[in-house]
């Protein structure tokens, strides 16, 4: 039974990540006696979701494991197609390996997609070293990790054959990685410090799309009405009603299971004010304006489809409307929109 096959079986079984990590660490210590070579005799094509090991990381780990190859430049490259995809709330690594006319497939599953990149590097590094040290081309048994049988009838199965069923040598299509996603944000609770005379609370709901690390979405908000009382020669009360729309563009940086995303935004606000009191004209005054700003959002990814989101943003008003109240003695100022404000929000994001 080959070393590569033994190591693959340890990494492939559920709950074996600790054993796989120990094997990788031991093999790395053995490989450090030789300096890494700039080139790797593996022609690698790699596909993996955001947050998983990417091609440059896998190639770097292979360089470390292979070490100085001596006459390895005379050995033709292995051609490898590797892909990681979500599978039953876990991750599955599929390696389709070719050596001239010899083909083989390795399949490994894990709860952690980062460990699958290391597993791929270990498997490929062992295959390269085996071919160099043995001085012969790799066989199908070497590539697939299956022990050779003394009798080759197709119906026979090795006694120590892996329990996991064989997967046809076909990498998953890129479309299955779902780079485009639909997102819904809400319910969301927001606090605005200065747009109205006092801090106001609102609720919102939004929708948009995500591609890779980018998000673009629009949210609508309805704010709690508030009243302000003014004293003087003709005391009065002003009632304010507000709704808003916000357009966000964010780019996230993933730190599993968290994500930080700087954002740019454009907001539209509509406020209506109505005065009441002795000698006041109860006529509604409305104003609408745009504001621009930026902020930052923090995501806690609870699972693949749900995240908790907290955000804060600063906004600058493009105009500063004034709300005037008419009375017998003329007009009184009820409120003037400030130059800027700060809004914080807490809610959920649903990913489809």
C-alpha cells in the first residue's frame, strides 16, 4: 500500500482533519532540508470559492514540499485540475491528475476549505517526489492512490479499498461556484443623530446583488415621527415625518467567519413638517435632498445564507432645507437640516 494512498485516506475521511494536519506538518519538516525551487513540475489549474486556498498558495506549498529536484527538470509535468466546492455543509476537493496517457482522480472532504489546499499540496508533492526517486513514470495506481491488485478482474475490489465511492474524473463547472448571488438586507434598525431636531430611529429593508467581494444594494427606510415644541410670543409645535432611500456599494475583506467592507453611499431623504398651535397655519412643508458619504460594514457570517451586519456611515448634505412656520407675526424657523449627519445600523443579510 503506497504512502500517498495512506495519506489520502487519512485526509479523506470525516473527522480526520487533525491527522491530516499532523501529516502535513511532518512532511513539511522533512521537506525543509532542501530549499524551494522557483518552478514546480505541476501544471495546475485551480478553482476555489472566496475564503479557500487559492492557486498561488497551493503552488507555494508544493514548492516547499518538493524542495530541490536535481534532475527533476527532465521529468515531464503532471497536469492537474483541482477544484473546491461546497458539499453537504462541508467542502469537497477534487483532483483530476494526468501523466501522459495515465489518469487518476483524488477526492477529499473537510469542514475547513483552507485545509483542502494543504491536502492538495501534500498529494501532489508526494507524487512528484515518488516519480523522481523511483526513476519511473507514475502508474494509475500511484496517481489514484489505490493499491495495485495481483489479479486485475474488474469485479474484484481491494480488501482495504476506501469506503468513499469513486467520483468520475470530471471537475465541477465554474457556474456551480455561484460567483453571482442575490442578497436581501433586513430587518434593519438604524439611528440617525442629526438630520431631524433630535436623534431618530428608523427601520429598513433592502435588496441587491453580490459578486465575489463586491456588494451593491438599495435600502428603504421609514423613520419614527418626532415633535418639537417651541416657546416664545406665539408658542407652537412642529411634527416631522421622514422616509429615505439609500444606495450602497461595498467591497469586503474576508476574515472567516467575519468580514469588513468599506462602502460608498448615496442617500435620498424626504421630510414633511407640520405646525400646530395658536395663530399658526397648519400647512405642511416638505423638502427632499440628496446626501453623499461613506462608511464601513462588519459582517458575522452565521452560516452560508445568513449574516449579522453592523454598519456606520457619515453623510454630507447637498442642500440644507429650512422648515418655516407661518404665524400672525411672520415666520419662525422650526428646523434647518444640518450640513452632515452620522447613521448607525444593525440588521441581517440573507444570501441566495
